[in-house]
C-alpha cells in the first residue's frame, strides 16, 4: 500500500481549513501533519477534516500560539511520546499509522539573535534539538520511524537563497546546522526531499510574506522536512527513487501560509 505523508505549517488551521480541503482533494495525503494550528483542541475544525476524508485526529493545541495536529485517513494508534519542549508548548504530536511511527514537530524558530546566552529563545531551540536527539538515540534505527514538521533549520547551502548571508541569520547558522546534523545522525535519518531532488538543486519550503511576489524575490528557505529511519529505506525507495516533493504552488493561493506543504510516499 502507498502511505502518503504530508507536513504543512498551516499558520492557523481555522483560517485555512478550506485550503486544507483543496490540498487534500488535489494531492490525497493519507496523513496530514500540521504545525502552527494556533488553536486549542476544542477549537480545531474537526468536521472539516472528517468531510475531507481525514477523520482520525490527534491534536495538541494551545491558545493563540504554536499547536500541532495529525489528520489521517487511517486509524491512529498511540506512539511513545517524544515531548521534549522544556517550556511546555504544544509542539509535538505522535502516532503510529499502518505500522509507521510518525512524530510531527514544530521546533522553536529561535528569535533573532543567534546566541544562547543573550537570547533565551535561541537557547530553547538548541535545547529542543539536544533533548530530541538524545531521546532518538535510544531508539532502534531499524524500526519504521518518521520525523516530520517545521524543524526551523535550513541545513544545506542549497536550502537557502544565499548561504554566505544566511550563515549569520537564525535558521542557517553553523550551530543550528550542527544540531540538525546530530539529530539526523542519531538514527541515520534519510532526508526524503533532498533524496528526490539532490544537491546542488536549490530547494525552499518557506518564503517571507514581505515579498509581494515570492517567486520573483526567490528568497526562500527549506525549513520543512520529512526524515525517515533506515527501517523505512526500502519503503521510501521501492519505486526506484524517493517520491517526495515541495508543493510550492500552494504558496501561490490566495491568503496562503508562508510555508508550502511537503509530501513523501512510502510503499509499505
């Protein structure tokens, strides 16, 4: 069977429920992982997701900020928690779907100053990465596990519009890249989007609202990721190549999120 996993920082699920319905109708994800839902659990538009064919829901909500959710065509079973947010924010939700353990994260952006001492938000971001990496290091790399979401780091030179400039800006500083690399190495995670579009192709999943035409300004960052363990390598490459993509056309829709959805297929 095909399991299509999609991650999308939707930047308010109530504001973009209709866009979610359009995306689901066009792309047919089996599991839609959302970040920045910006609502409490009771405020989540459940019926809209039932109507779009994703009736199985797991929601970690928070008033006004953060919040993550999973909406699935298939039943969601409990998964061991990976809640590593020291501030107690709603930034992680996990479940097992068709035998695949999926954890959906909204990792802190980290503020503006890339200094752990001067900027508590940046320290929180690195602490989040460190705790998550330590927890994952206890797992079996052969187990079918996917880490998805807005991880708020653009890890490669071709995941930003200008490597030299962005190396001083939060999201692409050397210490953040090192933190994400340690996470990736913890279980030998495979970056499915980059496997589908190898270096040196430029990739981005986020563009600032400040640009009237995001394609013309072309100052994007690849902040949204789908990482899978070696236990899912065969499923990810069963058709000969990784089937992953960034749906940047969604960024062109009216009143879009600043992030585009990212999807990957597993052939189980």
